[in-house]
C-alpha cells in the first residue's frame, strides 16, 4: 500500500529567479533540457540527479562500487545490466531506502538525498514504481487516483474529502494518459496486469514528480501493453525525467536515446544502445553470463 506520506517537509527555496536556463547541459555529461522543473527544485545546470562515488556494502559485499551517474532534466535514461549488477540497489539509494557507505547523491543542485528520509525524498518529487503493481484492488480506478493525489494520511478521510474542479480535471487528464478512461469505475482488482501497472504509473503522475524511477516496468506485459508503455514513457520524457531499469532490450531500443550499463556495482559503459551493444566489455559481460 503506498500513499504519499505527510511528514512536514519544506523544499529549500530556489536560490535563483525562475527564468529559462541558458546554460543547459552540464560539464558532467548529463543531457538535460535545461529547464526548471518546479518551484524549489534547482536544476540550473540541467542536471536533475547527480550520483558521485556511491558505494553500498552488504556485509562486505559491494553492491555499488564508486558509481557515478548524472541524469539530465527531461531525460529518459535506461539502465541495463546483468542480474545482480546493482540496478535495484541504485534505486534504493536514490529513494533513501538504502544509505550509501560513501558518496554524494543530489536531487537538483541543492537537495542532498543522503540526508533525507524516504518520505522527504518522495515529497521532494522522486516517484518510484516497483516491479509488482501495488494498487488498491478493492477501490475503483478513480478512487486509486484520487487517493494518490491526496497527502492526507487517512484513506477514508481522503475519499470523503470533496475534490476541487482542478483535482478532477487532473484525474481526467491522467486517466487519458494511461488509457483507463473507460475503466474509471472498475475495481482495480479486475484490471489486467498491464492495466494495473498503468494505473500505478498514473498514481505516481498524480503527484507530478520531476523524477520517475521505474524498475522493470514491462515485465509480464503483453506485446501491445509493452508498446503502449514505450509510447507513454516517450510522452512523459521532457516534462519528467525518467530512469528506467529493464532487461527487455527490444523495449530499451524503442525508448532510449541514452543507456547506462551497470556491472558489479559500477558503470561499465554509457551511450546509445547501439554504442553500448558494440562495446567489447559489455559483450563480454553479457555473453559471459
Ligand atoms: N539487502 C541486501 N543484503 C545483501 N545483499 C543484497 C541486498 N540487496 C541486494 N543485495 C545484493 O546486491 C547485489 C545487487 O543486487 P540488485 O538487486 O541491486 O541487482 P539488480 O541489478 O537489480 O539485479 P536484477 O536484474 O536481478 O534485478 C546482488 O548480488 C544482491 O544479492
Ligand atoms: Mg533488480
């Protein structure tokens, strides 16, 4: 069950006036579009996420090993790599679920993720979708979206509270985006696996998070659902930054302009899918499995 939690958290104020960013892109190789993503989040260098020298150890085993990664504003980045490479651990670090033993993790220019709680990170605008859909099966599609919009702690208080016109419009918009308009009153439990995944993505979108993390989103989907997911992610990029972990290379090829290959907790290669697929170290790692 995942409802946006309500701990008090104020975003740091923007340090610079909001105006179109002229120095888009970054010396740190992020391929951001350079725009600001929302009040309070400072992305003046076009980088929404900065990870430097991140290491995570589990009883001496290094799941992440001096990892460096930069995600640009509006970018759609795919992360690939063999099982156990550290992809999920990477998402755990970004969302505050796992603390790195050392390294820096910044959301925008000013928010230090290593000193924020999971709740604070979610409220600052990092939305995460786990592999298994976690919708409220007994509630309708509409009610699920309604709940996701509220920051109230109580499910029932949220459902009782009246929606403003603006909130209803947002639900209508998200329903169209995830193609569930005709299922609006259906209990979520009766949706197909793929539709549940889309509903959960819709629930994330209700909060309009600048950064979305999606772990193996198309696992278990039909070909048609996978195709729609590709379309959906491409339409979300630009407005949001997306980090997508996926093993399905057909899917990765259909969405990614930039791919990062993880291996043994570090970045092995980065570039277009074609570039990384031609990289000898990458070929070795995949064929050596
Ligand atoms: N809580 C934990 N305790 C001990 N070891 C862990 C823990 N979480 C992850 N690991 C180990 O860290 C390594 C990286 O795991 P992770 O789940 O991040 O890999 P992954 O790239 O997501 O793999 P997959 O593609 O199979 O999902 C693995 O060897 C895993 O066994
Ligand atoms: Mg994983």
